C-alpha cells in the first residue's frame, strides 16, 4: 500500500509526456528568427504626434498647399481669402474661431434691426414707427436670454444634485414651451390681433428669424476669417 501511494505521488508530480517538448516548441515559435527583426508593439516614432494632431485639428486640420486653390469670382476678394486660409492652417482655425465668438455680440447690432424690419413688414397695417418694432424685438430678446440663463442654471443644479436629474432633463422642454407662449402672448397684446393670425405671423417670423440668423453668422465668420 505504501509503495502504491508513493508511485501515485511520483506520477502526479512528473510532467505529462510531451509537455516539455510542447513548451519548448511554443517558446521557440515566439522567438524571432535569426536575422529577422522582432515585431515592435509600440507605434513608429512620430505616429502618436500625427494622430494627436489630426484628432486635435479634426476637419480644421487643413493643408496650407490647398490655400493656393482658393478662387473667387470677385477678384479683389481672392487674395484676402488665400491669406485667411494660410492663417487658418497655422493654428487649425483657433484664432478665427476666437475672433468669431468675440464678434457675435457686435453682430447682434446688425441682426436686431433686420428682425425689426421683418416685423415692420409683418405688421404693415396699422402703420407703426420702425423704432417701435425695434424696441419690441429688443424686449423679447432680453426675455429670451433670461429664459436661457434660467434653463442653464437649472441644468447645472441638476448635474450637481442627482435627485433633480429629472428636472434638468425637462428644463429645455419647459424653456422652449414658455418661450413660444411668451412670444405669442407678447405679439398678441402689443399688436392687438387675433389668436390665429398672431400664430401664423409668429410661425412666419421664426422662418425669417433663423434665415437672417444664418446669414448674419455666416457673414460674421467670413469677416472674422479675413481680419483674424
């Protein structure tokens, strides 16, 4: 019985037949052949920098050589556009974006009178002075900005307090509905027209508003690119 126990322990401690050969073959397979360079796991030198630059620049990572291909039907505008393109490629458009964001408040001095002119056409009869429409537009934009500030404060509070997460998700919807109601109510009371007609004019004003906004922002971006 003692001999049988000793034989069983010896058999369990010994490696299985062929295990040593398989291990040696596996190690040999992992070693590079003589004269053949080992496969490096790290990327090539400079690859990380290129990937970071491409990721950081994104679609703004333009090539300066492409600036020579910029053409314009307006001859005097072509050299400034090419110069702006070259400046754009130096810092991937950061200076242009900075100038654009800084010019948005100034663009409002062009945008607000355009909306007031649209209000003048919408409410041609009974006739009102242009400045009356301008004051109305300024007042409603002030209310709109206050609503946006309140919505952002509620959203920040909801992020800080998880218990208010549901309120933060609904803040945007509540702000949008309140803005629509406020504008409709303000137009109806100020101009004294019916509910349906005021609603139709409000819908028309939205289309004109976003069209003028797109034109104003596009012009502001172009000017920022030229002077940045």
